[in-house]
């Protein structure tokens, strides 16, 4: 029964990540002109991964992350600019590779202790997000030291690191949504 739950969580997580990669993230904003929706410049792909980890656990989230990377590397256009093995040489691949440890750690934190409040779940998501970004930064730095990035390291660091701030905001929403889903699905910590 546990294996079925793991695989069904992984399949649901994979679908959530793929769809999340297609949906741009936005937040409501109020100014003198009234309410409007402001895009954040990212998709809901990373929050989908973190939500999968918080709700389904580390095994399901890791399987979903590995499946996502596999289908993207084998020519299915699920990554930002398509798919294929060429992504292994892309400066941003470290961030995609960071999905796996981020999924495991976030899911593990959600299963340890008694994480049954939105703030703790959001904090677990933020830790996973930081792991994802650290993995990406290590890839950028190693590639920069090896001279792989012709455009220079600083523009790449700025390009990929600026996504951290809006993603941290979304960790709060992920924590609340995970808390609600865990209550609805009767998941114990």
C-alpha cells in the first residue's frame, strides 16, 4: 500500500511540476489605480515541486523530480527553452539538478517532527528552495572556473539568483496550501 501511495504521489507531483512550468506566477497588487495582477517573472514549477514534497513526502517528490529531469533530457519540451541533452551544458542546469536534493530535504523535513502548522511547512519549503539555489550556484561557479560560460559569471549569477526572492514569497503560499492539503488528505506528520 505504501508503494502505491509513493508512486501515485510521484505521478501527481510530476504532473504538477510540468503544469507549474507552464503557468507564470503572479501576485495581486493594490495601488492608487486599484487592484491588479503583477507577474513575478517566474513560473510555478519550483513551488509545485516543494508542494509535492510537503504533501507527498521525500520519496514521491524525489521520484517526481527525477522523472521530470528524465523526460526533459530525453527531448520532451518541459524545460524553459525546450528539452534535450544539451541542457546538461546549460548554465541553468544546476538549478534543475537541484530539484532532486531540494525535493528530498523538503519532504524529509515535512515528515520529521510535528510540522503541522503553515509557518513550519513554509520554512521547510524555504530550506528546500535554498538547497535548490545552492546547487545551481555551485554549478555556475564550477562552470565559470572552467571557462564554460562565455557571457561571464556575474550576469549569470544575477539572472538566476534574482528568482530567489519571488520564490521565497511563494514558499509562504506553498506552506499554507500544503497545510490545507495535508488536513484534507488526513496526512500525519
